[in-house]
C-alpha cells in the first residue's frame, strides 16, 4: 500500500475521530481527579483525610492495572478482525462506564458496597480504555500518507488536551449548578460525570463514519496472525521493553504533573476553583494548538528519535523552575508555567503514534501498541499516589512533584535514545 495513494481527507477524518475519542478517555481520568477530594471522603471515609485520598488514588491504579489485559484482548481481535469494530466498541464501553460513575450511591448509602462498586467500574473502564488510545494510534498511522504520519498523529494526540478542556468546562458547569461545598458533595461531582455524555456523543457520531484501515486490508486481512501478541514477544521483545519504559516515563510526567494539576493547586496551593480552571485551560489550549505542529516538525526533520529525546531532556532540565512557578501561589506565574507545561508535553506527546507505529509490522501493530502503552500507563498511574505519599513523607509535596517529573523524563529520554533508528517516510511494514 503506497503512502501516496492514501486519501488525506479520510486520514484527517480518522485523526479527528481519534482526537475526540482520546479526549473522552482523558476527560474521564481528569474529572475523576477533579472530584477526587470530594469523592475520597464519600466513598472511602476516614478520620484521616490523607488516608481517604490515598485510597481513592489507588482505585486509579487498580483500574489501570486492567488495561494490559484489555490491551491484549483488543489488540488480538483488532489484528485479526480489523481496526474499526474494536475501536468503536472500546469507546462505547468506556463511555457507558464513565457516565455510570455519576449514578453510584456513596458509602453513607450502601456501606462497603460503594467502594467495591467504584473499583469494579474502574476495572471495566480499564478494559475498554485499553483499546481506545492504542486503536487510535494504530488506525491513524496506518491510514496516514507516509510523509505525514507525524502530522496526523499530532492531531490525534491533541485530543488528550481536548479532554482536559472538556473536564475544566465540566467543572465550571458543576460549580454553577452546585456552588457550595455541601451541594458539590451532594450532587455537583455527579454533574461532572454526566457532562461526559456530550463529548461521548460527538465522538461516537464521528467514529461511526470512518472506514477500515487500508494497511490492514492490504496486508493482514487475508492471513492474520493466529496469536499476534506471541509474535510480538518472539520477534520484537527488545522493542517491547524499550517502548514500554518510554511510555512509563512520559505518562508519569502526564499523570504526575498535567492531570494532577487541579488536585495539586486545590490541596497544596489553595487556589480558587475559577483560577484553577483557567490555568488548566491555558495549559491544554497550548497543548491542543501546538500538537499538530510538533507532529509535523517530526516529519520534516527526519529524526523522530533525537527530536523526542530532546523534548524529554528539556522537560527534565526545566521541571524545577517551571513547577516552582506553577505552585508559587501567584496566579500570573501559574498561568505562564501552565503554558510552558502544555508546550513541552505537546512536543513529545505528538510524536508518539508515528514513533511507535513505524517500527512494527501491520500484522501485529494493534497488539504491540496496545500492550506497550497499556502496560506503561498502568505503571505510571501510580504517579498521583507516589507524589502524594512522597510529599507526605518528606513534608514537601511540591518537591516530591518535581523529583517524580525529573526522574520520569530522564527515564523516557534514556530509552528513547536506545530505540531503533527512524523509518520516517518509509512504507509501513
């Protein structure tokens, strides 16, 4: 399948669909963190506030530990049956389980069944989420013209910022309908999850109209691998290790800094909710706007590997001054620091679909990407817990946040430099 014969219009439609679906996935995670302080007390009541919060953050980890299992399932059938059907199912299942959280009774109403129910829903979400981001990466890379895989991947990856923008809007809507702390604890946090029906409906409508992957139709439909993940482990085991550790590093930066930002600004800085929403919006608007640009630059410079490593090096070098600004207590400094965070994270994030997708065969691409990113993200989901716990132990949560960010960026940079050489512009395997 020649890259020049692929339809740019169809590739754009797929990238936009992936953008919306990925945005909804991150909407769920960030809304969960936005409501974290309130939900921790409602579902995990304790006489010690930090204990409730830590238990609540562990539900994130439990849900994300289901992702590798879901990744193997969706990757297996995505490689054998095609990308489109599995990708649609992943979004629908993820959306239903997210909105359902808004209907859960609390511990005061049903006792121990409440935390059990929320954990079960997080596990179900994890299984479906596993097919979403990996399916989007696979689909977009395979339908993109060979010389524009970075650009199209960058459009897809901007969806993560869109999810945080939707989450900030949901927070403001909830604050409007539940302006007092008592009202927010009663029903306001539920409004945030119910708001997810809007981005979900938009994403499903766009996704219904996409076509099957042209690369999969040409190279895998007639003779798919019997067990794709076993082929991945047998032929590309070293690539699996390298790529998984890259994802662990970059996703720890995300979950420990970007997604954790609302909770941190509320609990450790005491910033008003309206100012928090603006900082989050600035961060993610910068990310959303620059993501296609950074992806396209990686198509032009002909070295995604060095480009990606440079981004991680810069994140490590600037984490201390930028996060000190972000959590200084100054609203103006937080806005400026948020914009820098959005810019730096967008740089590396935009390149990942093309970077991961170009070094693996079409016959097993969904399985490979699904396994790598879901194992990596499952491990990195410990970041909010790790920052909170380390901050408690050293009595300095801002410093804990900085240390986790630097360590994660160095990890990602190290294994990016150990990755195979680039295949920019070459036809997919």
